């Protein structure tokens, strides 16, 4: 069992996407969630999806400004995954959602609402980028996500100079913003 | 081109790459130009959104990778239960039982639905849902018939032919509409008769002839052709042309047995079976043999001819509206061999009590016997 400081370290690792920390969280918690899902009308695939979504919820919490974890990491993850799985069961109308499992739970509703919001925005951006298509998508991802400099990008995408690449990037960005905000505004 | 410059400046400003002077100049621009300010705010939001998207995507990718690696190294393995949920396990366990149960259920369902359709198809036909109230005479009834005839013989005044006549095939009721010997009954009462005889309440028996039948209206007009028949002065009741009101009390006289039988009830609906407008529904005790009997209201007006009853329901009897008698008589008039039939239009039973009414009416009611 991890001490609170150990949990905190792991969470900091998750927030910065540190490979070892994420792997440790994975290894220590997966089987618990696997049991939960598989023993309650789920498949191995479901267990994997639920656990990974639970990890993202934990990640979102770890990067948020007002972050604090008042319980053990394991308990929190279990509570989140249980709630996620219940929702999924209800959505597919599979069976009476009466999940048996450990009793100790923490309230996670608020975090899940937050997660749903974030998940929606993630989906919007994902869809916008997909509609943008290549080479714009790659160009923008290289610049804004991988933070590479313009000279490199120009060379890779075959532009004669950085200014040309910048010009192209500008056009792509304007299109992406249009796509994104059209969806974003129609939703809100 | 200016837009590119603005974007470039905004991004450098947001990243904090601007020098002190440049930053101050840019902030001044933002303050004075709301469009620029709007652009900066929007772009800031968008870049944050994109940054979050990128980071989350990276984490997702990393988690995915870790899962695959752990699966390869065997640190994550499917649960012993074969990776199937409870339902799948139960399905595997009880597959056979379920199959047997399902096939039994299927067969039962087929059987029941077969039976249901078998029975219900029979009742689709209207004729089978309503029963004609003519009486098929069985041997027992014939015996009583003969008995009464013997009694009548003792009293004398009876034709020899009556006693020697064979037993009738069926019996119904009819009533006079013209004192000279014209009677009305149901078409189904006389439908398959080779010969018709009518008998009054005193047991006198007369030969009769079918003058007219209409199977749609279920009306038949008979004429007594017997020398022993003496015409009446006038009929006590009248035939009502207009329709009758709901809930009006009614009564009927008929021959469900060898003796004339009185019963009373009320008009319960203005249409007959399945909305048939030729007839109406009455609530009255009626039995085979009542067919063709008059249905009268309290003023002694004939409002209908009792014809059928519904098999499935209790006390649902149908009577053919009396105005159809006039329609039938219009048709009869076309036959030149028939004298003009004069239907009684005024009833002299008004205001009398029921016993007196029936006393006067019963002489005009006859039993129809078909041979």
C-alpha cells in the first residue's frame, strides 16, 4: 500500500506524463478494475476502456489548478471506474445496474462531470483536426503540440523557407479555428 | 498579410517572447483596439484548448502503449473466467435447458394460437354470432303438441286434418297485420318449409301460404287460406312507422313452447348486430320459437319483429324495425294476386293496463309451423 506521499509523486508523474509513474499506476491498479468490470457483465475490452478512461479522469484532476486527492489513489480510481462502468451499463441498458464490489467509495460525481466536459472538448478538437486533413493537421500538430521550430517543419513538409511554412500554417490555423469554433459555439 | 503579423505578435505575446518595449506597445494596442483584444482572448483560449488536447492525446497514447507492453510481458492477463461475463457463463452452463424450454414454449404458443384462430374464425360470420329464434321441434315437443291436439279434439270444433298432420319441422311466431288473414313473420322461420300451418292460442289450426319473403330484411308475409278462418273486425294494435326511443318499455308475445308466452323488456340500442340499421337491439328474455313475434310498446304499437339473439352475450336480442313491414308491403302490392293489404294505423290499446292489452292482442298472434 502506497503512502500519501508516494501517491502524490505518482500523480505528479501522471500529470507530466512520466512513463515510469504511469506504468506503475497501471500495474498496481489494473487487475482491480479488470475484476470489477469483467465480473459485472463486461468484457476484457470493456475493462481496458474503463480503466484507461479512469486514468484520464485522474490525469485531468492531477493537472487542474485546484487539485487535491483526499483519499488513496486506488480508492479514487476504483470509485471513478465503478461510476463509469455503471453509466455504460445503463447506456447499453444491459442489466440492472447493481454492481457488487468493495464498499469503500469516494464521491466522484463532480470530477466526472468535469471529465465529461473535457472529453467533449477533446472530441471537438479531434473532429476539427480530422476534418482539416493533411498536410494542415500534421503541420499544426508539429508546431503547436510538438513545439518544433519553423525551419525544421519547413524542411520536413518541403517548403522553400520558414516564411512560406509560416504562411501555410497561418492559413491552416484559421481554417481549424473556424471549424472548432463553429462546433463549440453551436454546442454552448 | 497584416493578419499574419497580428497572429505572430499575439503568439509571441502569449508565449512571453516579447521584449519590454514591444510588450508595452502591444498592450497599448489591445487597450485601444477592441478587435485586437478580442482576437488575443480568443486565440489564448484556442491555444490552451489545443494544448490540453495535445497533452491528453499524449497521455492516452502513453497509457495505450503501457497496456500493450504489460500485456506482452504477461503482467496483465485475461481473468480465469475466460473473459466472459456472468451472463455468458450462465448461457454456457444452461444452454441445453434453455433450448429445451424455448422449444416447449414455442410449441405451446403455436398450439394455443392455432386453437385460438380455429375457434375465432368460426365466430367471424355474423350468422353464427346471432342465433335465429325459430324453434326446431324435437320428438318430446311433438308429443306435447299431439297431446294438446287430442285435448282440442275432445273439445270438438277442430278439423280432422290437424290430428292427422305430421309433426312440424320447426315453429315460430307470427301476427296479423290485416284482419283478413295476412300475417307477418321472419323469413328465416318459413325459409325451408314445404307447407305452412298457423295455429292460434285456442289451438285452432289453419293452412297458410307464403305470399312474400325478403331475406335481407328477414321478413315474410303469410296469408291464411282456410275456409274455417273468420276475419277479425279490426286489429287492436297498430304498426308504428316512426322510430322508437331508447329505454322505451316493450313487450312481446310468442310461442317458445306450445303455450303463448308473454315477456317484457326495453329498447337498449337503436341499431342491431354490427350496427345494422334495419333492426334494433332490445333487452328481453327470448327463446327459440319467439322468432317472428311482435314487439310492442306500451301504447300497443308494434315497433318490431323479434328475430335473433346474440350467442356470445346474455340478453341481447334483435328485432327488425316495424317500418320494414311497410317496405315489404310495398313490394307485395306489386304482386297482382294479392289484395291490397290494409295495415292498422291506430291502436286501441292506449291507456289500457297490460293484462287487458294482452288479452286483446293474443288472439292475433299465431304459431307458425313449417313442414
